[in-house]
C-alpha cells in the first residue's frame, strides 16, 4: 500500500486533534444531487432503483477514532461509497420538510455526507516546502497526505445515535461488532422513514394523495416480488396467518406465508427475501415462508466451504428436521431448504467468524475464504422464480476487515472502491492509502494476512434482478389459487 502520513511530510508527529464535523474551509460545497426532477416524497422514502446508480466522486477524508470507534468508522465509510444510499440521503436532504417529525439520525447522516466535498470542487494539494536534502513528495503522496490531514470527528452522528436506546452501549467506549452496528444504524433510519411516511399519509401533499388513500390497503398485500407468488386474500377473515396456495410446476401446490414488514427505501436498497420450504411426508403440500433479510449471513465453518460461492451453496443445502405432522403421532422427518427468493441492489454479505464454544465463550475463526471482485450468484441457490434467466452478477466495492484473534478487542479497517472505480482505498481511521485491486481480492488461502480477515463484503448489482420491477422475469409465473384457510404461526419453518 502506498501511503504517507502528515508526520512524514513535517518531520514530526501529526496533530492529535481534528475538527468535529466541521467543513475544512468556506469553499466546501455540499455533496448533494442537484437534479431538479425529484419524484414524490412517498416514492423517495419507499423505493430504490434496481439498476446500478451513478454517484459523484467525493474527496476521501479520514475519520478520527475517539476511542474504540473503528467499528463505526468503517461502516460509515462503506455507506458513503454506497451509490444508492448516497443518492437517497442527499435527495432526502433537499426534499423532506422539517414539519414531518423528528429524524435525528437521518438529518445527521445527511450532514455527514455533506462533509465530503465533490472532487471537482477541491483544489489540488499544495506542495509543502522541503529542504535540499529531502526527497520531494510525489503527487499521489501529496494527495493521500491531504486526505489524512482533513480527517474529522463525526460528532453530529454520535450525538444523534445517543438519542436512541439501541446505541447506548457506545457510551462505554467498548469495542463493538461492526455488523451489529450496521444493523442498528440501518434499522434506525428505516424506522425514521416509516415515521415520516405515517405522518405523510395523515396529511399528504397533492403528489402523494392517491398513495395515502391506498396505503392502508396496500400494506396488507404482498409488495413487489411477493406479488408474483401470491395474491391478497379475498376476505378479511382469510388474512390471518398470511396463508396462500401457490401452484408451481406440474401443478404442485404449496402453502405460502409472507412475513409482514413495512417497506422503506432502506429495505429496498439493502433488503432481500429468503424462501424457506418445508416438505413433510403425508401432508400433500409444502409449507413455504418468505422472510426478509438485510445482510446475508453465511456460515463458513464447514471444511469444504472455501469460497464465497461455496458459502452461498452451503446456505441453501437441504437439511432434515423433525416436526409434528398432521394425522400422525409423534415426530416425523421433514426436509427443509432455504433458497434466495430476491436479491437487493446492494448486497452486504456477513461472514460469520464469531461463534460460541462449549464453555459459553466466543471464538473467532480466521479461516481464509476466497472471493474475487466480481460475484455471480450460483443458479442452484436461487428460488424457482429466478430460474431460466441469467444469474445476477455483483461488483465488490467494499470490504470490512477484523484484525486480531479475539472477539473482545481487535480493530476494524476497510478497503473501499471509489465511485468512479478508478482506484481502491485502504482506510484505517485517519490513514488513507491507495492500493491495487489485487490487494483486495483473496484468490489464494496463503495470501490472507494471519491477523486480518474479511468480515463484511459490500456488493453492488451490475445486472438487473430477475423479476424486479425494472427487469421482469422472463419465465412464466406460477398460477395462484384462492387463499387457503388461515394458518397459525409466522415463524421460520
């Protein structure tokens, strides 16, 4: 990695303090989208494009670690370089009026993104004076040094988080889990958007009047991809249990249940659905549950799981479970299989490296898992509605690493692909350097650093999702019968 610190240029230690969420100078423009063609507010807060979204090139800045905050720093850097998220939050910053309720984290996130100026608006770094004996710094070294000198403390974000109880653990200064923090962060934004939508429905502007009138009814119906598989019950008495009969290939009937969840732009960007099928002998039909996910969590423990593709296949391997069967006494063996029903525009993969041991402690697995900078989703892990079309392809744009052997400490860093895909950055709090693509992908187990392991992988879809709104599935959709009788229970099967 090519990197230079402020101390390298000045001959002494760099500054120990940094501005707290303050612009570096009066010429810093807000990094926002200036397009005037903005859709209605309810559309902004509930949907996201499935196709790749271009994002402006922002100037990198380091984030000061104020005490075991590296877990938050890597996540915020990853979200900054997530095109759909950047686009969403900057449009929200221009369009959501203040009278729609308090949204502390949403406003703080908009302000955080504005701390990163557009690259075209930044003057090139000046060369510091050097003595005759000093080796002149290269343009790249000057550029990286300016990124580090411009580091800041995202205090506004911290303050907004402290208003929510789910972030209370951050007060203690303990090292936290980056994946858990990401989940809390996105969940909070999701809830703030739903609160705005509720207020918007009660008092809609003209552009959202039709949506508000229909919002109550549409909340009970499957949305988007779910509508391909099932249809709304014909009477309110049949809504209990979310049960439908789905007819697939060869007229095979299955009982389909949908886990209810209100959608927001956050779930549209990061969320997908898993299809869990339970086949119980003697029942005459399978039980299918569609469940949302926000991060795809992959078990990497088995010896044969050596790559991201194999981890995906392991997720969808059939397993035998014991269940109670109707009209039978005792337990019977049933076959359960998980498949990927829908994939989001932004796919975040969580490699499960931390697990409980027999004594109740948590151990870390430093097992190498191979991955490239492109990912084609294996066909065998996809649900029936995605068969018969080319499998989705993704481009890696971020990797979060955990350093250390233990779960109670360690450190987090990140590799991030810039918005124009011109170069990869290695970010370690305030330290930012340029690396090559070959430094990011892990193509051989012996290449992995013994102390640094990939923990979160950030992918952007580069082909449309089969069956998405922008790319209808080419294969015929299954027929749908009249809803079945109510089925109790909503848990995973």
